């Protein structure tokens, strides 16, 4: 038993140094081979984000999304790739964790794996474990890639990945970020008006296309009441009424 365990440990060490391996019947010692591939998955869909601030004033962004692209390399690692990833990143210190599932659509069979990676400075480095063309073909791979929540995975590698940093996830109190909707209003004399902006009693607001018809009949020195809201940093008209 000790000799078998030692042999298995040596085999695992050899696979780790190769970066990635597909193994058939590891327990029975049937076969093992090194494989490698590269992937890019930058088409993002169904991406959701939550931002919060920790008690020690760190900004943490949690993202869940699906990213698609292509993988090339050994036969079991070549084909369209779909990655469903969840990331928790401390954007203040630029460190976190990215984990999820990876599927490569191989003709007549799929390669599937679960992965967990440490994120640091735009790079995710970790380990993927799954199976290749059959459930008995185990896949163990070092995985690395550039990662961003909106841009997905770039220059990805299955096998040959360099070692990465370490990150600690611990329970902490979080305060959700709140979006501020600043509103303003004015009632009085119109001092300036065009198809794109209006100024009433010193308040100037941009006029969106869907409200430009409301400006009909509004002239300088006429009276009006306007309501505006700060949208993307611009004071934008939300309603207008002519007054006498």
C-alpha cells in the first residue's frame, strides 16, 4: 500500500510539472499523457455585478457572467469554449478569486472542468479539474488567463501556467453602494432655449430627443417650470410645463 501511494504521489508531481494531464484509470495505472491548450473567451453575456464597501473601506465587486470564445491545442482542448465565472475582487487592492465552469465543445464529446483561480493585477491563475472525452478520462490542469469582468478571459492557458499569488476570503460586513439620483427644478423666466437645452431661472438642463417636442412655443422671456435629473453627469430635462 505504501509503495502504491508513493507511486501515485510521484505521478501527481510529474503531471503538475507538465502543467496538465489527461489520465485514464489512474487508480489502475493504465495510462497518462500530457496535453495543453490556449483559449480566449471575450464575448460576455448575462453579466451581473454587485459592489459593496467593507468595514475597512475596501471596495469589493462580485460579478457573475458567461463568456464565450475558442480554444485550441490538443484534440480534447480544441473547439468553442464557454466559461461561466463568478469573481469576487477587492478592487482597492486589485486581488481576489475567480471560479466557475469551463466547457469545450469537442466533436461527439465535450471537455468539462471546474476551476478556481487567484486574481491579482488583472491575471487569474489556478487549477481546473474535470474530464475529457469520457467521465473516466480525468483532466487536471494548471489554468491562467488575463481576466476582467466586462472583457472576459484573454491569452488563456490550460497547462504551462505560472504560479500565482494567494488571496484570503473572510466574512466581513459590507455596505452596498447606492446610486445617487440628484434632482433639480426651477420655475420662472426662460433665459435661453434651443433644441438641445433650456435655461429657466438660472437652471440649465439638457433636452433629450424624446422631450424636444415639449419646447414648441417656448421662447426666451416666456415662463416655464422644468424638472431635471442628473444622468451620467449631465443635468437632463425630465418634464416641462409652460406657465403664464
